[in-house]
């Protein structure tokens, strides 16, 4: 890694991009092996599946249960784990196991891949993160395996438990049930376990580390980042669940015979899973337009920085909203929890949001032009891909809506998932590079608004 980084002078962003591409290509090669599928798979579908797994999206163009063998399912599981943690995290784990020292170039890549602000204590942070990941996934696997064992043989229940625990924690949304988790819409154990794993994987490892240090009294106050993530996550889940319920109380819930507990679980689960997880306990093809639009907004916002999820991130959304509020109120500074947000961070947040919105609209327009599909269904699929969510209105069977797309549109969705996982800003920085400005021009005034 060090030789590649120094000799070719690739930026950390470029190495991250190439690393993800290499992982996807390896996954594609494994999925195209004769014993990975039950009846063969095309190159495009193999690339799509590998990309969806590595980018922890969950959109499917093949039936994961029926079309892949046990070997193929294990490959998908490993790709989800590598993609969720980042290939640099897995490389670090291997280095720690064999006792190899983590060099400066590796530390730079870890810092970039996990969106960490400093090099200080980065190896300790990585050890803690990996321990937390496997502890959470292990606990989830035990609970789900025990629950599934009442409905299937123990061996199958254990594999299902492990697969769904890893998929949930990494916000992937891949399921080995053909109806995702719809059969468990009223099951408290499955719903609570999966939602807990999604939230733990989606708040970001930096937040978990900060909370652990606060509980252990290593520091008296939580970081501003942690406070924003926790508050925004709680508000988004609550608001999303309430809006989902009020939108569907006279439609989906009434027409499908949902009981009181099922209605509560379905509303909360829909709010949680929309922010990058992709599991579903309801049929998204029958939702009201207002609910679809609500889900699109939640998918765009996504999870938190340094997590297994995608989207523009909760902190970006919060900074944008708070800046708009403070600007409307005539305040010079954007303040949250008695802390002033730097102007550079505000500008970056608006850039991320603007790029995401422009990117999504262009991709949606292109696919509609190619496929002649409806605007709402197409945008839902595109935002789901960009936010690495995996929710879909479906193809009428067990696959995602994009399974009906032609090869060019599938390739566009593949690129969208890739851009969403890395982040559009990271991808453009890797492609275009960054140059230091040597000339600063005089300030000019423009009338806006």
C-alpha cells in the first residue's frame, strides 16, 4: 500500500476509489463462478450485485435466495462486511492480526475512509471500532438465530441470523427472505433487533467511541458532532414514523388489516430503514405518493458520517437547516449547542446537498429518457441507489424495480450506487483533484434573492 501511495502519487481519495473498484471487480469475478449461482449470471448483473453489496445498498436484479448458491450468498455476505466497514478497515484488521505495524500511508487512508478529523489515537480507535462491530453483529446474530430457529432447521437459522445481522448493521438491506422482512411485520424481536443494528451502524463509529469515553468518564462533555448526530437521528426517526403513520393510517394500514402493534412497528421500522438500510416490512409499491415523497427525503438525508450508511448525512442536513434558520432570523453566526459552526463547514454542507440534488435529477432524467418509466418510481429508485438504501417499489416479483431496466440504465444505477457510497464530493475530488489557489481576486457584489 505504501509503495503504491508514494510511487504513483495518488491522493487518498483516489486510492479509496480504486480500492472500492478492485473490491467490486473481485466480487464480480467470484459471483460469476459456476458454483456461485444456480443458473448462471450475466456480467452486468454480477457487477450490479457486487456493487450493491460493496456499496451496502441492497438493490437486487437477481433473487438473492433463489439465484445464488450457499457459496454465492457467502460471497455477498463478505462483500457487505468489507463494503460496510471499508476495505481499509478490513486491511487494518488483517494487519493487527498478523502483528504488522500500521504505517503513515495506511493511517492517512483510514482517516479519509472513516472521515476522522485527526490522526491522534487512530489505531486505538480502529481496534475499538472493530471490537464494537463484531460484538454488535454477534449479539444480533444470536438473537435472530434464536428467533428463526423456531421456524427452520438450526443450521439454516444460524446462517439466516448471521446474514441478516451483518446486513442490518452495515445498513445493506440484503435479505434471504423473498419478501424481505414483511412476514415479521408484527414480530417485536425481529423488528427491535434489526432496527437497533441499523441505528448502531448508522450513527457512526466516532459517535460510539465518544459515547463510550463519556460513559467511562474519560471526558466530561460529548463532542458537538455527537450531540448533533444523536438529536438529529432521534428527531428524524420520530418525525418520519409519525408522518408515515398519518399518511397511511387510512390506506395501507386500514386496507391490509394491520393491528395496533403492527402499525406502530411498521411506522417506526419504515422511518428507520429509509435512512440507508433497505429492509422492508411493508409493500412499497402500494404506498401513497406523499409517503413515497417522505421516504425519498429520508433516503436522501441518510445516516451519519463515518458510519456504514450513505446519503448526504444527518450532520450535513442539520447544518443546512440551522444555517437557513439563522439566516432568516438575521443572525450572523450559525450556532448549535452554544457552538458556532465554521463558515467553511457551512459551505461544504451546501455543496454536498447541491451536488446530490443535481446528480439525482440528472440521473433520473437520463433513465426516464432511456426506459420511459414513471417519474416517481424512477426517482425513488435513483435516490435509493444514491443513498445506498435499497428500498424499491419492486418489479412485481422478488427483485427491485431496476431489474426491469435495460443494460445502459443498470450501468447508470451501478455508477449511482458507487458515487453514493463514496460520497459525490469524494468522488469528484478523486477524479478532478485539488489545486491550491495561488491567486485571490478582489471581492465582487451580486444581488441575490
